[in-house]
C-alpha cells in the first residue's frame, strides 16, 4: 500500500528544515540558508579470496562532506559572518605581520574551528513546525567557502557556498519508524 493512501502519513518534505549552529557566530544565518545536504556515509568493502571464490566484507565507514548554500543577506551580513568564522578559526592575513609577530605564527586549527562553529544540527520539521528528524554533525570543518559571483546581466540573489567536513553524524531523536521496533 502506498503512503498517500492513508491520511495520517505525511512524507518528509525537502522544504521543511533549518540548520541549528552550535555557536553564536553563525546563528544569524539560520534563515539565510537556501540548501543543505543531509549526511552521507560510505562503507568500504574488503575482498577475501578463498579458492575460486571472492567474498566481500564491510570495511570502514567514512562520513562524506556536505554542501551548504547561503543567500548573501545584509542583515546580518552573511559574507562578514563567514569571514569572521575564518578569522576566529585562526586565519590571519599576511599584511602588516612581521616574522616576530605572534599572529604571524597562528594558523587555522580544528579546536578553534570547533569553538567557533560548534556542532551543526540539520533539523527537519512537519507542516506544524514539530521536529521530526535531527542529524547532528560533530566537529565540523568548513573546508571551502565561495563568496559568490557578480554579473550585471543577472538579478538573482548572490549565493555563498560552503563545503563542510565532519568527523561523524548521528540521527537524534525517536522517529515513528524506530518507535515501533
């Protein structure tokens, strides 16, 4: 029987979601997000050969990077907030830095990045706004930030895209599928 034959069942929709940042730096961008990938996991396989047969066994699970797209809004300024994220994570511009300057020896670090970003929660909601699924991404790293492009022949909103790697993801909360087990 198909899910739409029962009025009690509501499919999860792609347009009902938000991202909750674990730190105050990016909280203002919650409503500027246009698109985000849900976590992706890849399980490697290991071959075991025995006589004329090959058997496959599961190997390591690797969490794959995700992409986030922001609308470049001005209040709060999305470009500025992402630039602040890079700076607080440890990036220092080379201008005016001398060899003996302590800031010249500073670099982006995982601990600093995690302190700025915190964990990311991708939250899906139902039509009433109730939370139905939460994916928590632990120890995220912004590995690519593209501040958009400009074009006199276009009227679209400038988009900022980011690539985020993370150590692991976890589905939090109880869903209807797990409640009946």
